[in-house]
């Protein structure tokens, strides 16, 4: 059943039924201007519920450890990044790279820019799902400048007029110890416009940020066919040919942890 009405204030939707297990009721609405609601479900309920309609912003994440309201509105991202100092890798790092984590709003929710890198010899991230970015060149004044330059070169998106939201912890290249450090800078753009890809990028697209927290998208990813070595990954298409893993996954893990919404446990697939 689906209905709309008022229950102590505006309520946009009410539903009952089964989603991977018994669900007694779902209510979405706004209380005091904040995204709020109620969900009661059986122990088997897993997944992600989010609002993308007018007035519905935010997400509700369920996993084996229970459930809680997501912090995925722009002002929450802005506040979470502003109140912490990132851990930087400075000493002993002879090589540096930088990436841009670019957000925009679409249909009332946040989307994230992802790219699929072209297959190129000599590129350590060849063919990977990634954020736009690359090595810090001699002409780059800072690592942030490198991230902005690479974003413009790779997908034709200028970040000059965007809002800089903050910086994540630097990550070392693998294996550790390494003399290679990667920095990630978070931006928000309200009018991204069409993307123009260069030869380094096979594809680029905006992906709903909340869907990255869907437990059904979390997998153990075998990088090499037939290998027993598995890496944590997030499926971003069906039937799963494009998977975020490696460095990009590690940055997303840090990003969602900063927001207070750690990535859920991975699904064990037979």
C-alpha cells in the first residue's frame, strides 16, 4: 500500500510489504525540516532506501548491524569535512598523485562523478573505475591544483567555479611501505554541464551517492580471473562488469567514514 498525507506533519509516502524479508511499515517525511521516518523490519531486511523526489533527500541504510539515518545531504558533507583535519603524507614521498571527488545534485540527491579509465600500457590504474586525477606535475603549485587540472583534461569539467568542500586523508600506494602518496579533494558543482572525455578515459558518468551504500552492491572482487585473491569492491552496473575497488574503494571507505556512514558488510556470493 502507498499513501500520502499528514502524520504529525508532512508525510510523503507510507508503504508496507516485503523487501528481502518482512517489513511492517515505512514512513518518509520531514520533521522540523529534516529528513525523517520510521522503518520496522524483520532480521532479513537488507538494502538501501532513499528519497529522490521533491522534498525527499537523504537515505536510510540497513545492514547486518542494524540501521540508521544516512548523512548524504550537501550541508552534512560540507560540515563533516570542515570539522576535521586530514592526515597528510609528507615525508619520504617522492611521487605524488591527486584525484577529485566531484559531487553534484540531481533530482534532490547527491551524485558522484566516476570514470572508467582506458586500457593503457604503463598506467597503474588502466581500465579501473576511478575518480578523475593523475600525477602531480612540476608545473602544479599544489596537489589540489593537479586534481583540478587532471579533471579538466580528462573529462572537460572545470572546477574553477566549484565549491571546495575539503580533503580526505592521503593514502599511500600499495604495497606498503611506498614512496607514492595520493591525495583526494572533494568538490561540489551545481552546473557540471556535458562531459568531454580525452584518450585516458573510456567512460564517465554520474552515479547516485546513496546507492554506493547499498549492501547488495558490496562484493569480494577477484581482480585476476581464477585467482583466490579477493578485494573489497562495489558494483556500479549490472551484471557487475564495472566494479570500484583498490585505491578508489579505499578513498570511498574514508569518505563515508568521515560522514559517519561506513560502507556496509560485503555480500557473500556463491
